[in-house]
């Protein structure tokens, strides 16, 4: 068992033996410490860690336009580019020398370029370390410290690693390359050769600056896309809540009407019977009290979802009996619409009638908004166990007149909410001829029809 010794540092003491006052570091010292910490994190810590280059997404518009055979390999395009850079580096080193040893050493810069596929930071250190070795051995080219192969390899490594990492890492790599080049310029060997430090620093600065700008732009686009996604989600959620609030307001009038009728009938029922039993009077009184209490709670709950300046409508909520007036208003707005009714027309529960009316109203409004000039048809089917609706419109005669609407999709959301509330089914989508169809089925039980 190993015993560990505490390593707490003792605060410095002043001349009188007391503890000296703490003096905070200057901003310059803190900046230098943070910079060195960033250098260690980016280029020293786990420098040869295994970080394979991921495949490129194949769902982009350019990739989707490729033939299926090429589309399978499109995700490996970045790997192919790195292999091409390694081949260029190898050719630059081999074709500029007549020494077999230097031609063999030309494999090292090319290998460093390939190493960026799996160990990018380690590839940078390998490229930098191999540069003086190749510069000392290779004497066929008048240049120091970067020979042609090393020059092409190091520039390729800087580019690939900068793309794979963040801008701060690119800045550190350029700074270390600059320090290495300036130190190499001070060696005696540099007197006999032309310097390649200045071209390396200039070209690498231009390339790394372009990569940094690309990083910043990509990060900004990703942030904007994420913000747009969050905004769209919040807008959709707000729209859903608004639609549910609207439905709650409308159904309040329906339910309140029925509860009021129950309370009135419960109060008047004892007077319709001569000498009613006391138990019957108490039962009707209890029914009336419960109906009034339920109506009070309903109004209290509705007050939570009402808007600040909401005013309750004076007219009763519409039903399918008011559909002809709606179609007349739509025709005056320029939409040619036909109506067809099948089955035995009967009175349905008021909630079903209201929802059916609102669905037809919203579907025709969407037609006016998204298919101006097109014709529409409303089909109503009274079938056993429910009500069927079908609203279909043709394609717009002049699509150029259709303007994008910021509220697109909100009407469909409201219709789906109404259908879901009634446990119905709904389909909505474009037709083959360019039109649009909304088909809805609202189930109605036999008991509910009898109550209506």
C-alpha cells in the first residue's frame, strides 16, 4: 500500500512572519497561461490518438444527382482527396532527386499525408520532424529547410489537419512551423541554399486563413440551422396550443349550452309532476347543483386558456346547417365550389357538427390561399356510425400567383386536432394532377346520435 503525501502549497510569508496578501496574476500572465494550456490540449495531449476521418454524408443535393454506382463511393471522397495529395507529395519528392536514398525518404512526407486519415495531430509532428532529416540528406535541390517533397507534404498536412480540427489548432501549427523555419534559417547550412521558409509561411498562412474562414462560416450556418429548427419547433408548438385553445373556446359554448339545459330541466322537472316524492325532488336538486357546479368549473378552466382581450361570440357556434352560407361567401371571394351530400341527412352531436364545419371552412381557406383560381368540391357523407368529409381542389391555373405563406401547415394542424379530439381519421395530401385532397371521417355512436 502506497502512502500519498499532501502537496498543498504554503502561502508566502512577509518579513514579519505573517502571510503575504494575495496578488492576482496580471492579464498578460493569464493570457499566456491560457495559450500554453491551449497548445498542450491541441497539439501535445494524445497527439497520436486514433481519430479516423469520418465518411461524408451522402444525402446532399449534389450526391443525390450522381449515378447509383458512384453514389456508393461518394462518402469516401475526402479519403480519396487525401490519397491524391499523398501521391502528389511522393511525385514531388521523387522527380526532383537522383539519389536513391532521398527517393526512399520521399515516402516519409507522403506517409505523413496519409497519416492524417487516422492520426491528424501525429501526422503534423511526423511531417515537421522529417523535414530537417530530409533537408540534410537531400542535396540535389537548392532549398532549405523544406525540400520539394517535404514542402508539398507539410503544406498538405497543415491543410488536412486544419480542416479536421478547429481554427486554434491551425494557428498553433502555423506558429510552430514559423518558429521551426526561423530557427532553421539560423543554422550554418542555410547559407548554401535558398530559403523555403518564406514561401512555406506565406502559402500556409493563405491556406489556413481560407480554412479558418470556412470553419467560421460552417459553424455559423450550423448555428443558424439549429436556431431555425428550434424556432420552427416553437412556432409549431405555439400553433398547436393556439389551435387547441380555439377548439376549447368553441366547445365551451357547446358544452355550456347542454349543461345549462340540464340545470334548467332538473329545476323544472318537479313542477311537471303533481305531488312529487321528496326523494325525487332531492334527486333533481342534486342534478341541478352538479350541473351548475360543472358549468362554473368549466368557465373557470376556460378562463385560463382565453386570450387577454378575448370576447365571447354572441352568435351560436355554427353547424353543418350553416354550410350553405359559408359556400356562398367563398364563391363571392372567387372560388368556384360545388357541394354534394350523400346518405340520410340527420342531426349529429353539436361538437361533431361544429368540427365538421370548421374543417370544411379551413380546407376552403387553404384552397383560396394556396390554389387561387382553382375549383373545389365539398362532399358530405352521412354513413352508418359517423360522418364522412372530402374536400378536394384542382391545381392552380397560374402557379406563379401562389405566394409562400408564413402560416403554411397551421390549418392542417388545426384540422388534425379536431379530428383527434373526436377519435376520427384524416388524410391530407397532394393529388397526381397537382390538386389537394382532405378526407376526414368523424365517428358518431348510436347513443350520441340519439342524444343529439
